[in-house]
């Protein structure tokens, strides 16, 4: 093991830092980190949506909510449920006016 003088420490630390970054990049290339998406069962999905389990089953049977089924089990992806909630968002008056204005302009440009 090499002994460093006090003056050599900054250079040694920089070199060590560069080598660590290189090792991290190599490891990530070999084993990329995969985001594990949250998957809910029926009771977890109902709690996330603030619905009763019976109401959630009713929405599933009407195909109103995104669901995955394996065998007799139902699974819900958190991201799909969040998107489903977002799609039901009511637009503000300003958003409706802006869309109406854009529609009118596009109709005028076509004529």
C-alpha cells in the first residue's frame, strides 16, 4: 500500500472518485436498475381510490377502472389508477375558454 503525503491527498481523492464513478457505471450497465412499479390487490386499490371494496368490484365488472387479472386474482397498477383519476378531472373555465378559442382559430384557418 502506497503512503501519501498531505499534499498528494487531493490528487489521490480525485483519482479514487473517478475510479468509483467508473465502477458504478460498469455495474449499472451490467445490471440496470429496474423500477419496481407498485402493484395493488383489491383492498389496497380500494384504499388508494378511497372506495369500498364492493364499489371497486362493481367498477371492475363495468370495466370502468383499469385492472389486470391472473386466474381469479385482480391486480391494479398504481400508475394506471393515478392516470385513471387524472382522466376524470374537470376542466377549469379558463381551460375550456382556451380550448374554445383554439378551436375557433383552427376553424377560421381552414376556411
